[in-house]
C-alpha cells in the first residue's frame, strides 16, 4: 500500500489574494439563462477587488453589472499532483469612473483580441483557497 505524503491546506485570505493577483488567467463564472457559464479572463487584484476587461457586446458586459460573479484561478502540477485553487465571489459592477478605468486598462491586458473597453469590478465579498502540497 502506498502512502500519500501530500497535504491539503486551507489558505488564509491574504495568501488567496496574492495567488489570485499572480494568476495569468482566471475564469469568471456566472449564470446565463439559469445555466452556469464560464469565460477565461485576464485579471488584476486592486484594493481587494478583482478587475477584468471585456468587449461591449459580450455576455459578460450584458450580465455583469449588479450580478454575482465568481472568479476562479488555479495552478496545478500534474506530475507531483500538487497545486492550488482560489475562488472569489462578489456583486459585480461596471467601472464608469474615468480615473479608475484608466488604472484598470493600464494593469489588465486581455489575451483575447477585440475591443475590451468595458471594465468590470468584482469586490471580494467571499474568498476561499486550498492548496495540495507535497
């Protein structure tokens, strides 16, 4: 019988924020027509909120303002079977303040092509994280 030397750790909020801030790509989870939907996005963490940009004609742009969104990011090592996952949720809003929009546009560079002029803020009302460590 093999022994498993890995451990499962619940991460403190501060570490969850740091991991989320360092994630190159995250996923935004939302509800569309009563079904779950997931979209990959590039994010930034500022003032305990997650920010991302999307196109004006996207599903996210039409649903984000005033809806609960969940942002999830992770990193895994399939060889060692270790990694971490962070999940954060909050009531999203479209960023309309020109100064804040400029800040978001300076720190969030979307991977996908297109006119990503809609900036979305998700305050981190709830954040949890776990790590499987060697």
